[in-house]
């Protein structure tokens, strides 16, 4: 093995090259650590490019009343008070600096008339808050960070004669296993997709920034890379996954034609004035404003329409409710028989603004519908429906350093959990990436500095095992049938993947029931067995069948965590809706469900852990009447007795 | 609305290969990438193809369809007649890795040669002020999804490997234009760099790049021609030459 293996040694390894990974890598390198970025795709292709709407940051450029405190409150409301409050606080406070920093890297945001960064309205945000570039903000973020890394490499070329002296990108490389030395991480083992050759990265600190898990679902806005690799790698390395039951179904994905089903239709369409109607032409969202939000949304269409021009004196239209509410509302309309021909609802801008304005504000959406669906959105409504979009749950981290339960292992971006509670607000993802990406870079750098010369080492036995596991699909045997008879042929990984997506979409999707989740867990067990017998043909060079067979294991691990947590949580909150427990229950608000491996086994176990308490000074930002909707009576007594609470740790 | 369609797909590696014939089901509303995926899932599990977003936003699935540089995810099957045999080949300008996957490292090397954005001195983060009208010129070029189809089609390098050293290709000429037109970039030498290091003079504005750009960026008209004009201005206008020497920058 060792003779065939390429080895590299770094201070910090970043796995994933989306917004969080790149920002983390920039920080680690600027802190003086020799840093490598490992990514499954080419550099600059990460899923972040798909983000459309913008980056939430309370710069107050469009409405000077905005502040980090308002952003804090909006994010906590959006997450239904299950968020890690320290993460929400750091995020709200630091997002403006991170956005301004992007301008120093060369980003070109849309501008206000006085030349500042323009900010747009979005669901759940009280003020116009999203810095944006038309409807391609994620591409701007990726390109800006990519170009910043190139500029750091140009510095290194001048200083050392080697552009990759202190920061290097290893593209089209998949990590299959983290390797440990005792309790701490010691490296990452993987293969080059191009050649199939194995490679080991030895490093005392690893930052996981692999994004989400959408490819376990049939209808998703996520790209092929979103196979839950980071979630699964961290779980297997001994880290905790929290809040995995909370999956965000974005309310507006394309639904027709079938081949584009799931592709995102940006929330900016609604932020800029688009409305949702059912097949009867009725603007149905007014019927779906839940009690907790009733005071903050318009009661009539007229008021909602006036809000776009006069936000001081009117309330926002309910099309701009948080995503979980809108997705459920669309689901209900379709179920009640008021859906469109292809099983969605209409999202219309054509009757709301002139064609020229639509093309200017939503150019990518205009092109997307014209080129993929033959629909001109300046003259016709779009047909939309919910699509699996974002996992709120993820690796449990320390809010300040992004460190996990495993020494040396850090996580940031979508793969981490806690920041968004039970539901993420649109625009809070891109800001999450740069706020916590930077913090993970700082955290990892500080960890490496503190280690000094005591570097962990990788054992040969672990390498042997990792290599053997990665090659298993080439030697897979047919699975014996229940009666002992040998099946005619080994499993096809594409078939197992398709069935997994069907199970998760049908049984652990947007609306969940006990019986169905139990059935899903049984099916996942049988799929897991079949996946072990998934065989691939041919060679190791750029072999997509082999890649999928390896990714399948991650998708199955993560899907089991989602299903187990979904079964356990007996309430409906944010991205978790139980038909048999339809109420949001204050007794569940304070509970995080934590998935972890029983040591020495492959068994995923679920435990309850309290959600960190909200500091009294942060709690004081809310009206008591609002808190009463979310909290239990004992929790509320803290408000009456702030002295006692001050002694508690936040 | 399903039908069976005939395809010729190039299979092979750096040592050579051939067009292979396949017959694959095609359904209503599908794009070519859907069909390639079906081919992988049912007949050719080891067929190598790059893709990511399947929505025309990441620029990964670049290939040549009936000889034309295209994104597989944005090539709708209803643009062909059902009887037509669709030929899919890898991008010709870059070395083959396997099947439809090529080695595009040329582009990353060129990207690294262009001096990065140079922030304005003495302007603190948060104090950047730019007019929308002024940022729009550069924003057009920042729409680029780096699919490298323009690099693939450009005849300066398409069948002339020997030009690759001296010529950065359309993608990086728009990067030069983007930086040159950035209202706050403080590097005054973008045009000279485009002339001396990026080989802008080799471009004879046939606009092939503009034609294949999936983002409809007017590469030739809005980036390359203005950059060529700047090169000429700076070279022959003594006042511009003097201004650049004493630090007056008027981009």
C-alpha cells in the first residue's frame, strides 16, 4: 500500500471548496498555516454557485434601521428558537464585515443610488438585507474567493518561487475516510477521480466544509456532490450530528419538464414582488399565516402590495414568510386539489412588473425558464413546487472556533449544525459560509499552533483498511437471496441510489408520519445491505459508477440519521412536519437530537441534549408576548428573574 | 412521448479512442445530459462525464455536440429531430483524460498569470463607493461560469497547441477587461499586460467565442475590442503614455 500511495503533509486540510471551505482556507493560510483544499469537482464549480438571492448582512444601506440585533431576532424566529444562539449572534454581528471584505477581494455587488452595496428583501428578514449581484450572488462569492486564493498564490510565487508553497487546491479528489491517531484526527485518505489513485493527506487539523445531503432525495435543488460526505465522515470519526430531522424544502423549485424538476427558482422572485396563486387564480398565502407570525404580515393583498413601496406603514405580504411555511402551504394547496396541471402552484411576476424590469432584476430566472422550460416569465407564470434544498442539521461545533467533539476536526457551512435551528432564512447561508468559514480557519490555525511539534501520525493498518474499503466495489459479489440462493448479479449502484431517493422523498419528505418513517428505516437497512454488494465495472480512471458506489455509503449513513431523528421528534417545527404531531411544542424547543456512532460499532444512536440557553441580554431583544409563543412557563420565569439567569452560562 | 434515439459518443483516453454507437430512450423535456446519465445508468456505467449543477450555472458539462461546443445540460433534446443521430465528443482544444472529460488545467494556469484585483489604497472596507452604471460593465464579464467553451472554440488555440503559451484565450481576455473596467482597481497596466502577456493581438475578432457563450457575454464587442483599443491608445497616445508614467489613471 505505502509504495502505491501518494502522500502529502499539511498544517490544515480543508475538505470542500464552496464558500465556507474557500473562506476557511484563506484564513488558515493568512494565519501562516500551510493549507490544502480538497474538492470533488474542479476549482470554482462548488454548489455555492447555485445560490441566487444574496448574502444577508445588516449593513443598513437601504434601510438604516437595520442592525445586527434585528438580524439576530429574525434568524432566531426563522429557526423557531431552536438555533444555537451564540452562533446566531456571531453571524449577525460579523456578516457586514465579511461582506465588505469581499469587496477588497474584488467582488462587484449591485449598488444603491449613493454607491453603496444594494440590499434586497427576502423571506423572514424585516429589512432589505441581502447584498446581491442580480440573481447570481453565489457565483460572485465563489469567483471572488477563488480569485483571492489565486492572489495569495501569486504572493507565494513572488516570495518563494512556488505559487503553491502555502496554499494548494487538489481538484477532483474524493476523501473516503478520515484517519485518526488516538482521539485526534491525523489525516484524510482519498482518491483522485481522474486516475483512481489513492492519496493520503497528513494534517493535524481538518476543516470539513462539504455542504449538504440533497442527493438522498429524489427532487432536489442540489448538485451531484451533495452526498453528505462530510456529515458521514465526521460521524464515522466520532463527531456528533445535531438537528438532522430538519431538512429545508425550498418552496419554489421548477416542476416542469420532468428533467428540470427540483431546480431552484430564487426567492428573490417573491422578494421583488412575485406572487403565489393556485389554479383558481387565488393568492392563497394569506390563508397560511401561522399565529406566531400573524402580527408581522399583511392581512390584505392591498397592504401587501403597498409594502414594496412603503415599508414604514405597511406589513410584508405572506409570500415572504419563512421557507418552511411557504413550502407547507404549497403542499396543502396541491393536496386540496388546487394545484396546477403538473402538480404545483403558479409563481407570477408577469402581471406584477414590466418585462424590462423582470429581465433586469431576474436575468438568470428569465433565461432558465426560457431555455429549459420554454416559458417566458415576462408573459407567463412559472409553475413551482417544493424541492429538497438545505439541511439545517449537521456537525455539532463550538460556536466560536467551529471545533467538533473530535480534536483537530472542524466544520463550517452547511455541513455544520446549530446556526439555523429548525429552518434557515434565505440569504443566511452565504453569510454563514463566510462568517464561520473564517472562524473555522482561525480555530484550526490556533489548534495547530498550540500543538507545537506534537503532530499526530497515521498508522499503516488504518491505511490498509481505507484502501481496501475504497476498492470493495470492484470485488463485490452477488448478494445471497433470503432462501440462500445466489442472486443472478451484483447490485447496480445507480439502481440502489434511485431507490434510496424514492424512499427518502416518499417516506421522510416534507410531511412525515410515524408508520412511514419506520418503514423508511427498514428499507434503509435493506438498501444498506444491497449497497455492500454494489459492484462496478471497468477501471479506476474517472469511473462514475465506482464514485457513486462509494458515495452511497455516505448517503445511507446520513439518511438513517435523518429518519431516526424525524421519528423521535414528536412535534412539527421548521423543516420537520409530522402529520401525527402537527403542533409546535414548547417542550421540544429546548431539545437537540444528537446522532452519533456507538463506539466500536456502525450503529447510529440518538440522544437528547439541551439547546444552549439564550443570554438574558439577547432574550431582552424580544417582546415577552412573542417569547410566550415559543417557550415553556419555567423558561419564561427567567425573564422575571434576570439576576438568577445571569449566573448561567450562555 | 418517449422515443429511442441514436447517439455516437466518443469513448477512449489519451492513447486514443472511437465513437461508440448507442441507442437510448429520450423523454419529453429532456436535455442531453439526462440522456447521458441514462446511458451511464443502463448501458455504460463507466462513461466519464463531468457535471455538477445541471442548471447551466457551474460550467462543468462542456463538450461538443455535433461538433459545436455546448453545455450538455443546456442542450435540449427537442432541438434535434428524433431520427437524427446525435454525436457527442470531448472538447477538442484540451488534452483527453477519458471519454468526455478533458484536462482543462491550461485555463487555471492562465488564470494564475493575471495580476489579481488591486484594492484602492487608503479606502477602508465598507467605504467602497461605485455607481451601478460603472460596475455593470465588469459585472457582465463576471457572469462567466468558466465552462471554457470560448477557449475550446477559439481558433487561435483550437488546432494550434503552439499558440497556447502566448495566448490566454477569450475567457481571460474578459477577465483582463473586467479588471481594467473595475471602478476601483488600482493597477494601471491591464491593457499592456493583455498585449504583452496575454497575446490579445493574436485575436482577429471572428466572434466564435461570443457565439458559443452560454451566458451570452459579448466577449468580442464588449471586452476584446475595447481592450485592443486601449492597447492602441496607450501605445500611440503620448499624453496617455505620460499620464500612465506619472500615475494618472483614467479607466
